[in-house]
């Protein structure tokens, strides 16, 4: 992830409704949620939510698909992993100084563990 993409992602998350929607979608998992379900859970009018979801999508943090009359949104986990990795890259000169950060399974950490397990 480059600096420009990180700034766009952080800017998209730097708003209460967008952050709440993103966290809700992270909790929902790969199946995602319909826009109406998100609006209801967050108690946000549909047009307002649509604006916020568009901002998250433009930043690459969520993706959507049409399912009949519903639009289903889901977290773009690869982008989330890249943002976390970008923020923690070279933390404490590569050390494990922050317990919660060390526990985060970023894409790079998952790849390293997979390579360790391969004969």
C-alpha cells in the first residue's frame, strides 16, 4: 500500500458513521450485509448510508454486489490487511513492542506462517 492509498483509507474511516459501518461489515464476515440491514443496525437513513458506503468503496475498503433488489456490501479484507500492515510496518524496528499489534494477523504475517509450515 502506498501513502496515497493509506491516506484515502484513513480519511474514509475518519467519520463516525463510516467507521461504524465498516466495523459492522467486518463483524458480518465474508457474506456481508444488505444496505438496508446496515441502515437499520446503525439507525441511519438510506440516502445518508449510501453516501458513506460510497466513500468506503472509493477508498477500496468495501465492495458491493447486486443480489436481486438488494445491494450487498462486504469488507475488502485484503485492503484492510494492507492498511494495518502499512500502519505497523517497521514498528519498533521490527520488534513486537505492542501486544495487540503483534496479535493482528496481517496478510504478510499469514503468508510468513504459511511458508514456515511448508516443507
